[in-house]
C-alpha cells in the first residue's frame, strides 16, 4: 500500500486576507485612475479636508502641489519607516551581494566543489531576501490608501483652477499649462519632480537615524 502523501498546507487565513485586500486596493486604484466620475467624487470628498489646508484658494497651484507632495511623501515614508528593519535589510543586501561575488568567482575559477556548496546555501539566502521584499510589498496597500485620495483631489483641484492660474512658470519652461499633457499631465510631472526628491531625502534621513540608534544601542550593551 502506497504511503500517504501529506497534502500541501492550505494558505493561512491571514495571508489570504492580506492578498484579497491588496488585490482590492489595486483594483480600486485602477477604477479611480480610469473612471473620471469616481475620481472626481473621491477628490471632492478629500477636498473637504485638503482644500482649506493647502488649497490656498487656487492662487498658488505650485505651492499647493509642493505641500501635497510633502504631505503624501511624509505619510508614506513614515509608514514604511515604522514597519521596516533597516539594519536587517542592509544585512540581507550585504549577504546577497557577498554570495553573488563568491559565486561569480567560483564560476570564473571553475571551482565545482565551491559552486556546489554555494548552491546548497542559495535557497536559504534567497528565501531571506524574498522575505524582506515581501514585507515591503505588504505595505503597498497602506501607502496606496494615502496616495490615491491625494492624487484624486489634486486632479480635481488642478482641473478647477481659475482661468490663468493654471499657467505657471517652471525653471525649464515658461507659461506651462498644468492641465496640458506631455506624456502625462503636466501637473503630475511637476508633482513628481517635487515629491520624489523629498521622498529620497526623508527616507535617507530616517534610515540614518535608525542606524545611529542601533549603533548607540550596541555601544550601550557593550559598555
């Protein structure tokens, strides 16, 4: 009689719920992106909060875009910060880099024994690296819930700017219509140019703070 083969473990309820929520939020994002009525409705709803805070009466759209970028960047980066172990992430990246270097050298030397030993360790190293990446992916639904409403409001805000105020001067061009298109809406390009550098600066600052804090803890433990 053939031995019973254990059935594969069913996915946990927690994992299934996380996957469902992620898929739901991405579908919602797609609907907001392509459905103008849904985007306008969500934007108007969010506008009850953001309009008095950073709308500035539509008189300074570039400043409004800048403030919206700072708000969105701060919230999303802080969410990632509180759920990211920067030290473990750096250690994982260092291990993967060292492994790849050793494996390339073993191939160049045609060292079959070393290649075999490294191959035995590869799965364990890759699993750890994938675990770090998966942890970051799990944060995407949360950050999307921040990004989508702000973008929806900005699209409504820029479309409703008074005549003349939607045309601005930027360092690389004059009389740029924020509602115009250049691959994508001009306001999206300007917003990205503001928010991406801000995100990088804040992320690096928080990462530096985390490393300094960990170093102080190690020094205190060794004292």
